[in-house]
C-alpha cells in the first residue's frame, strides 16, 4: 500500500534557488591553495635565477667578442729604409782623437742592413763589392778606395736641411752576413758597417752626443776634397 507524502516532505519551490544553467564548482581545498602558492614561488624563483644567468652569459659573450676584436689588429708595416733620398742607419758610436798635426778629429761608426732599395745610394766601390759579395761564398769583405764623401746627417727623414753637413773620409767599410735572432726564428741579413772621419767641431760634437746609439738618416755623395795621408795619421 502506497504511503502518502505530506506537505512537509515536499520541497518549497517558492524559496528554492533560481536555476542559472551554470555548473557550480566545488569549493577549493585549503591544502591545494597552499600548494599552489608554494609552486608559484618556486616558479618565480626559477625565473629570477635564469634571468641573471642569461644576462651574465650575454655579457661574457660581448666581453669575449670585444677582446677577440682587439687582438685582430693590422700588423704594423716596416718603415722604408730609404726616404727622401736618405738612408736609415744606426749610429753605433763615436771616438774623438787627434791627428799628428794636433787637429781634433772624430770617427763616427754607422751600421745598416743592405736591401735592394739601397742600390744607387751608396759609394760606387761599396756597391761593386756588395755585388761580388752576394755571388761569392765569403762571409765578410772590406771595400777599398771609397775616398772622401760629402756627409749629410739628419734626425728626421723629412725633406729639409740636414742637422749636420760635413766632409768626411771613409777609411773603413765592412760588408758581412749576420744572423739576426727574432721571435722563434733566425734570419740572415747582409750588414754594412762604415766609419767616417771628420773634423771635431762644436756642431759635430753636439750631433754625436745627442744622437749616438740612435737611428739617424744618412746621405753620402762623392767629394772632390782630398785629405792627404799625413793629415790622417794619428798621434
């Protein structure tokens, strides 16, 4: 027998919530909320770690690239040995002394490494001996009969008046093969050493004291002046 339902058992439709058609979400668990905050903090921490690392990596790359750029420099070109008709020479040194007639003179010593560009700028006896020297097997030779030269010495290779202009005898010249040691290698060069004898004046003294053991620029030209053997002899 069916049991009848009373009015108290029926739902109150007047006070029931309105239907919206949307599905209600269950309330969030507090544990899940705390876990979400923890995960969010971890993700933020990872992001803040990766960003500085990436910046540091890019900065290191830029620094390395700059350093490599600095190392790739164009090698410096060697200075030409002949400029404006002047030869680059090393002023080895000088020695003052007297002749038999008590004249004060000075011997100046110069050194240079001979190259093709020197041809036409040296006294004829030296150039001829140089040609024979290159064809032979000897390591040293001394040209003779060079004679008196008009000597012009300059501190700079620029065009202009020389710093010292004198007449000098060239009593000694030596051409030799010399081994020059460089960075990790050795090179054989042809070296010319000459000695010039001239009167020891105040201008000559000033030039010698200021320029010895330095690179100077030399011009040589045959002179018509003759210096007798009696004037060349030392005391």
